């Protein structure tokens, strides 16, 4: 008897022998835009030795078709650190990826682009933000993992709530 196991993947093919099953892949990823502002480094570094900065972190996603079955997904991360009312630093990153999505059912394309694609991009964007803040003279900013599925579900709920007709209340 053999201890080997066999894994098989069933591929769908048409009469011409072409694969008609869903196919996805990362074609490339890149920094689209990167900015780091450190307006008052001497004062900020002195303040940071005495107080912890407040952090404001925003994440935005954008996806668009750029070719047949090819989509560009932009993961934009904006971080602002403040000490009191003074800005310590602002880091903005747009990290993008090109994704191929062939034969993907229409109802799964948007979740793929808004959940799975940014999930693949995030570790690289996280490292870039950590490096740029460290290179800017601050401790590296290590972003917490992001639950893109929960963000997507919340966005879909907000859209659904806005689309539902409101009962008009008439007071006589």
C-alpha cells in the first residue's frame, strides 16, 4: 500500500478543449502613489518623547476594468499622526494590483475585487507604510490586519439601507 494521496482538480472545458471554469490571478502589483509629509520634524520628535500621538487611519478601495477580464484594484491608505493639534506626519499610499478574472460568475466578481484582491495587496502595503514611517524618523507604523469581508458586507448593507423606500409619515 502506498501512503501517497492524489489531489485532482476538475477543470471545465468547452468542446474546443478551452478551460471555461473560473480563472483568477495576480498579473502585477505596484505603488501608484506614495507621499510622506513630516512638517515639523524637530518639534515633533521632541513632543513624541513625552506624549503618544493620536492616529487617524483611513482605508479606501477602488476597482475598475482596464481590459478584457483584467481589473485594477487600488488600496489607498492614509495615516495622520498628531501630537495635540500639531501634525506629526501624514503618509498616503495607493498600492495597486492588476488582477485577471476570467469566467468568474457576475455575482462573485465584485466580492473578489473588493475582498480577495485587497487581502492579497494588504501585506505589501502594510510593509511600505511601516518602512516609510520608519524612514521618516518615527517608529514603524504596523497597521492591524483589515477584515475586507466585513467592510464589504457593511458597505452592501449601507447601500441596501439607502435603497429601501422610507415610509412617509404624514401628520394632519
